[in-house]
């Protein structure tokens, strides 16, 4: 039954769907980010989901596990990204059983890309796939709306990311250590939160290395502070 | 009865083939009529109106389990269609679901998933889990792209503990310690945000849910009438309907009928009115045996 539900998931592509969010839909307004470092990746996100001007969930977890060492950061439509992540998790589970080893980050990113590209007319999902595998170490892949796949040393996404392009271009340094990456991500997300109305709440981060996943949460006073006129 | 819905699928990706399954039976909801309906609408035919539950529904996790609450007003635009409708639906013996949005959609969706879950329970031999009900609901709602207007608060206690989910019509879900949905959700959420704490006692939890629903009833036009409550714990379920009759019908203060004899008859006259036969018609009516 679960399989049938999933293969029918996107069947209404033929529906005249506007490539964008439908009225009344819940969106992860969002700021998401991922950075590669030697030994793994750091991922981070805010925690706000909105329906129009109402915050449906102020403590959302946008960092979703797809395998033990691979996570995805979700932005865009909450329903679309949750459904996609569930399907990808299912496929990667199969992949793990077939291969006899943990799936590679590149594989996970490609599964996301297949889904997002093939159904690009009816989906509104901007995803960052990041994780660690033993062949390539830490890797970050960006799958924005439309279904392109791009690997990079870091990636930003979501409505709040528009305010970060300058900051990340200026502040990113290759070969950072885990602690520096954490600072980099938390500062960036905090800046986006302060400027983007659709981002807010707490900052959730995770460090994915060969040892597994370590999660961090920054709430209230722990959020990095910048210039405030008071 | 398990109803499997088939939607004509134009694209078949490699992934769909990988997860290929048995032939799906025909019938069920199709989108083929959408164009025709749009055309009819443009020709002036009115779309049949859906009967909405204006609604305030909410739920919270307390020390021993879940408390779900709902108002009891169902509206058709500005008219109250039902003053005492039941918005807390049975999913399984340990899982209940409050529904806001289109009344028919919430009713049918919860019944469908309740049926699927019962079959699943017989198949697995285990008490169903709340996360299973959540998956079934979200996957169905996602498939219909928000056209099934069901906004749900799903709560229950299973072998892994108490769980509470809010499910939106497009198929996104949030797992939280307290949730509200419906037109009165903002008023109810304000109450929850002010007074919710982890590990409330049963009475505190029931009072808080009742207050949240009342906030919706008295401040939202789409919600009203009574408060229904459902308390779910590991061992039992208390379906309290009504928990409180917040809006009792008033007693009429006086009579508005005039007694016979109030107007005095002074005189009476009988007149014959001549009626002309204009048309005669003879029709054969088949006899029904």
C-alpha cells in the first residue's frame, strides 16, 4: 500500500499546476545552509514554517535525515519537501540493501535531483543535500527549484539566503575546522533571520562526520548578535 | 473496505518503475473533469458550495497522554448549518483525529484512514501507531494536492508513548507538544502559548484545552456552540461530548402569539366567486403495483 501511494504521488502533473506555491499552502519560508570541512559537513537552518502571515510551526526541524550519514535541508513547500524526503529515504534504504554499504552522498543527491527535476512543474522544493561517506568524505550538493544538481564547498538556500550571498562570499575560507564552520553557519543564519520575515525561531545545526551526527540548537540569548540600534 | 484510488499517470520515471507494483483497479477520483468544470463555470453554472466546519480544534500532550478538543459549529458561509456536530473522529481505539476545513472531506478522509488502519492492524496483529496514521493521512492528502480541504489534529497513545500531529491540507505535518487548527486556531494558540507547560496533570490539561476552545468559540465567528473533549491515555479513552455547553439556548421571556378573540370581529359576509374554466387536461398516469 505504501508503494502504491508513492508511485501515485505526483500523478497530477497534468493538472494545470502553477510552478509555485498554491494559496493556503504551508511553506518553510527559510534560511538553510551547509558547509563542507575536512572530515564532514555542518548543516544549519532556522525553524519557522508559515501559512501566509501565520507561523504554523515555530520550532520546525528542517534538517531531515535520509540515511545515517546524509541529511537534507528543506526549503519551499513543506508538503512537497516532506513527501520528497520520505520517498528519497525509502529509495536510499533500498540502495543500502542492494549495495551492502551506506549510500554515497552523491547518490542521495542524484535521487533528490531525479525527483525534483522530473516533477519540476508541480513541485516547489529547494533542497540542500549534505553528508559524509567513506569514499568522498564530507560533501554538499545543492538541488534548487527546477531540479539542477550542483556540488560546492558550501551552499545556501531559502528565502533568507538572498541576504547572505555577500556575507558567505566574504567570510568563507577553505579548510576550516568544525568549530569555525559552526560559527560561520550560526552567524549566517542569525543574520538572515534578522532580515528575512519568513525566517525565525531557533537555529538548528548538525555536524555530520564519520562518527555520526551531532545536533546543536541555539535558542533565545544564544543566537549570535550583531549591530542593533539600541 | 479498502478503496484504492487510481490517478492516470502520464510520466513514468525510472524511479516509478523501480518501485513498480501490481495493476491498480480503475475508478475513483480523476482530474479529467477539471477543464470541463472550469468551462461550465465560465458559462455561468454555479459551483456547488462546500459545507465548511469554521472551527477551533486543538490538542496537547500532557503527563499521561493526549487531550483533544473541538468546538461544535458547522457553517455554510454565514449560516450555522449544524449547531452540534462532532469534529473529533475515531481513527482507532487508541487514536482520535479532530478535523477542520471542509466537513465532508474531514469526515471521509478520517473514515478512510480508519478503515485502512484497521486492515493494517489485522495484518500486523499489533495496536496501530500514531505515526502510521500520520503517514497514511499525509500521503493521501499530498496526492490530492490540497484539493481535499482537511486540516487535522491527530493524537493518540501507542506502544511508543503519546504523540500529537497537525496535518495540513497539502500534506505537510508537524509533530509538536501542542497544536491548534481551524479559523479559531489563532485564539486557541494564544491560550496555549500563554499557559502550556510540559507534564500537566489531567485536570489542568482538560481545563487548558477547554479554555483554548472557548477562546475560539467566543472570538471567532466560524466557531461556536459547545466544547467536545477527548482524553486518550495508555489504558482508556474518554470521549466527552459535550464537555461543556458553552452556549445554551435561552428561554423565551414572553409569548408573541395573540389569543383568539384579541381582534374583535364586527361583521362577516360570505361572497361567491365565479371561476372560469380556462383549460382542461386529461393525463394517463401509469399505475404502480
